[in-house]
């Protein structure tokens, strides 16, 4: 994952890395720290904002409102993403493109494609307020952005259970050359040509080179 975006990601929300693309890390696994969810057959992602940092002697972040500003007044990641979503809603600005990675098991992250940030709100979660961000799938990877140039094009999300089954079946390596790094989940029959995202038989692991070479060809 880090080699794909060209950065070592130390947090789940990353607004405009080096002035380029925004990246978020999500998880639908049981026990995940935030309540992310997928709707509309993978076309919509509802992403929960992130807590304030845990400090020795400080309040429990899980009972504290998620902040939009740091103590010094600068915007937190919540604030930066919220500002971009608000500009899209109220000022008709272009929607912020966000690359989304999903944790499917410990140490394994899968690229879910590029989504557009289109809405933000806060809601009650127990005794505190949390941010909720709505993102819409774009069906493309914005190859004009260098930080996303190695990512594949996806029309719909591949369910986590499918990714896990394919990862085990293909032994965590490219089915073409055996490469173990920079892997992507590829539709054998492209989604745009009727291929299913929910059938493991239609999904395979490819390295960056072979994934970009294949694109939408049926082999």
C-alpha cells in the first residue's frame, strides 16, 4: 500500500498528501475502531471521522467529541475533509477525490478505488459527536495524478470475503509472474463488460505491471 501511494501512512485520514491525492484507510472488520460502512452495492462509502490523540492523563478519546481543530487552531484531518465536503455542497466546488484502502486482515490492505467526497455531518455516538463523511465511487483512478498512477481502475467494490478467498487461493502473489508486492485485485472479465465483483472465480491477484498491462482486456 505504501509503495502505491508513495508514502508511509501513519494515520487513517490523509488529506492531500504532498498537495496531491487524499487517502483514507477503512475497515469493516469486527472490532474495527471506527464505524465505517458500505452502501448502495459498493457505490457509496460512509466513513467515520477520527478521534483526538490519546494523551497520558488526558480524557478517553472514545468519550470525547471528534475534533475539527487542533489545540493551536489549525484544522485536524476531520476539519480538512469536512471543509472540502462543505465546499462541494455549498460552493459547487469539484468533489475531492479520495483513494480508499480497506484492511481485510492484519497487515493486508486492499485498494478499493477512488471515491469523491460529497457530504459531511456530525451525529451522536453514545456520549459524543462523531464526523460522518459520504463518498461516492467514481469508477476511475485519476491517472493524471502521479500519486495514483499505479492504481487500477475499479467500477465497484469487491467484497471483503471475496478478497480474502482470492488472497488465499492465489497465495498472496501475482498469478502471472509470482510477484508478492504491489498487488491488486483484478476483474478477469471487467465489471464494465459484465464481470462480477462478487464471484471469486472472476477475481485474481496481479502485480502493478501486469495489472496496468491488462487494463480492460479479457485474456
